C-alpha cells in the first residue's frame, strides 16, 4: 500500500486534516476512499463523507472520529 495512506492518517492525527485531504485526493482505492470519507467527517461535510464511504462500498459509520481513525490505521496495517 502507498505510504501516502499512512502519511495522510498521521497528518490527520496531528490535526492537519486539510493537508491529509490534499495528499489522499489522487487515490481511489478502497482505503483511500475510507480515509477521504473520514476526513470529510472531520470537516463536518457529512454528505461528501457519505459519498466516499459509498465509493468504498461501506456505510458511513456512526463511531467516534477517534475510533474511526484507529480502525483506519488497523486497515492500513493489513494492507
């Protein structure tokens, strides 16, 4: 998996979701779509977040942002 996925997650964790968004935007694989959706949840744009979760063939979760970030890190490590 691209190091950009991990870097985007790290940027998000450090509070720089906008830079994370720029970094992940060119990618369209499932994990990138999930990260993209998560970043839009942070932004508060739930409609756009739903779009990206749908692209990953997942329902937008109702978990906390912290829990979702941990889930995404776990998925990234499985790649």
